């Protein structure tokens, strides 16, 4: 549904995207995961037809985002990171204005509005002024608005930013329903791990490049067993000592030592025994996407 | 055709609905020209002399405030979703300008209610040319605001231009002193200032004595200035962006 081929973008001297390639299949939720400044927003702007790339191309539903801009715009619904609703208008008025932008009117527009409101569970909010809505509800209105012309593709930029965990889960639920019931293809950018975990497939973006790609399960499976995180005063010394004694390859991130290892609970007992006093605290967890990111880039997402 | 008219109509309607819901905005736009006018007019004991200038200033403030919203709207707001919709740019620009000009016109009409204070009596039939003149000036100044705002990165830049260009333009438009008494280069400036013709157009339709330039010349120059600005708006908006303007 979406193909990105050798996409490169430069802002003057600075390269924001470098040879990015990936493809999104119909009916999947595809995530672009990475820290802020990693190139997600640039990629999003190109896909949503707001900006032409320096090199390479992107195709949505068979149409080139630069050459067939108008055709692409009919096929995509866009949810921006910032609010695109008019706060001084009601939910219904915002949707109606959006419909008019897509040349929808009369009975067809009313039908589409009902459909969108129902999809996002907003029927009883239609008369509310957007100003009076909570952040989570506003996001849902944004999605309802983006879906009004029934686009096969929904693009969402950091859609859950500023939402509390409950509103975030609620949003994810709505997105998954759109995929399952309507077959909408969804591409979202995020730096939130739990959101990335719910995607069908992911691309990890770091410094404008694709670091790795796969399903969340595949990515996590690359780290065998457990992740042990050790808090210490001198990460370098501890990492060196662990490497020597246990023949492991620990990494250092933010003054902590991380070790990927099967049967982490046994390793903890051994390492604490081996370096008494050197370790301030110990953590053990199953691999997360954050660990994958750390492993691939040596940097953290958040 | 629908895909061209509907977006423009919906934007126009949006401006009006917002205006109606934020009535306090009227106060902000009308109040300062009213205060300027009362102070300058009372101080020189000639309210009528400064009336047209104050009216045009009201229209100018209104036009500026509604076009300045483009700058923020584009980065964070309603304009964003407009820009990624299939609606033609020219239709969007037309809708925005129609809406802003209508608001400027309405506020000019509100200011017209103070005419009796200036001793200006307008016969009911004369209201028509007066209203039409205000409408024309509203379009012109909205076009001017739009041309400035479209490329602006920040509202701070717009304020700079307002203080360095728009307000001085208004000062040397015959709003404060007539061209006949102006000296040297200021007089030349007044001659080439399109706003001079807007002020004198107002003076002529309101029946103020001895206004220069002449009525027909004022009308033609104001209309031509407006058309040039509207064309410029259309051309600017139709250009494709290759930078991170959005």
C-alpha cells in the first residue's frame, strides 16, 4: 500500500533522511519508531504530501506523493501531531468543514459524518465545542475528521503525545478496530514503546536511517533471554570487569551497564557476588523494544 | 465545480461563525481606532477631519488580525488539514480572503455608527456607495495582509511589518494631514501610497469637502491595487512548497 524507495532528504547541509526503504502492506499497522529528531517527522511530511523529498520516491496506493499529489491526497487521512481542529467550532462543524474540503455535501456528507462519529464513539459529543473536550477526545475527533472521506490509508504523527495512559490505550483500541473492521492501512510515528508494541510491523529510525525492521516479536526475539541492568558509580570499570570475568559483551547506556543474557536471575547472583560494593542496584526484565533500540544504536529512545 | 466552491464557502462561513462566537474581538478592533480618533479629533476640535482615517484604520486592523492567524494556523491548526486536502489552493485562498474581508467590512460598518459623532450625516441612499467603498477597501487590505502573512515564519515578523510598514503607510495616507499641506518628499510618498486613495475614496463617499485625489481616480487606484494584491495571493498560494513550510 505504501512503498518508500531510497528516500533521502536534506535541509541545506543537514541530512534528515538517508536512503530510507520500506514497504507497508494493506491492512496493517506500521510503526516508525525512533527518538525525536530521528527523521520521523520529515518522513511524515513527505508521505503526507506537504514536502517533496530531495531524492528517492514514495508511493501510496500506486500514486507518487510528488507527481500525483492530488490523487494521494484523496487516499490519505492525516492526523497531525499538533491540533488541526478549530477550537471555536463544534465537533460536527469541524467534520462538516473537512467534508467540504473533500467536496462532500448533502446526504452523502451526513452519512459519512455519522459513520465517522460512530467509528470513534463520538455520537454524543457532536454538539460539543472542541474547546471543551479532553485531549483524548480531541484526538478521536482528529481521527474521525481524517477518516471522513474514507481513505484507505491513515497517517498519524505522534498521535498519542500528551495523552495519559488510559486515553492512549483507548486510542490504540480505536485504531486496531479500524484496521480489523475497515481494513484501513495505518502508518504511525511514535517514540512510545507500548504503542510501538501494538504495531504489526516496525521500522526503527535513528539519525535518518533505518536501523532495523520487523514485527515487535521478531525484534525482541533477537535478544536472547533477559536483560540485566546494573546501576553503578563507574560503568566503564564494571563493564570491563564483567567482560573479562564472564566473557560477555555488556553495553553502557546513561551510566548503566546492560547485559543481555539467558537465565538472568542466575547471572545476577553471580555478578553481585563477584563485585561486592560495586553495584548500587540491579534490574531484570524481558527484552523490550527499547532494548532492541539500545542494542542497534547504542542510544535510548526516550 | 463543487470541489472548487465548497471549500471556499466553508472557509468563508467558518470565519463568520468564529467571529460571531468571539464577539469581544469586535471591541478590540473597533476600540483603538475609536480612541485614536476621539483623542486626535477632540484635541484639534475637528472630529470630522479624522473620521475617514479612523474608519480605514478599523478596517486595516481587522484585516491584519484575521490574516495574521494564517501564520499560526499553518503550523498548528485548521490550515494544516486544509493543506493536505485535495481542495484547490486558489479556492482555499479565495475562501480565506472572502471571510477576512467580510469581517473587515462588518467592522467598518460598525464604525460607521459613530459617524453622527463626527457630524457626518449620511442619507439612507448614500449608505450604498459608502458601504461599497468600505467593502472595496476591506478586500484590498485583506489582500495586503495575506500577501505579507503567507510567507511569514512567525507572528513577530508580522508585527514588525505592521509597525514599520502598515502603520506608517496609514499615517501618510491623508488620514492625519491632507496631501495639499504636506511638504517635500512626504508629499511624493502620499502620492504613491495606495492607501491615500482609499482614504480619499472614503472622504468622497462620505461627502467630506476638498478631498484629493479626485473621486474617480481614488476609486480606480484602490480597485487596481486590490486586484493586483488578489492576483498576487493566488499566485503565491499556488506555488508548491519544497521546504518545511508546513
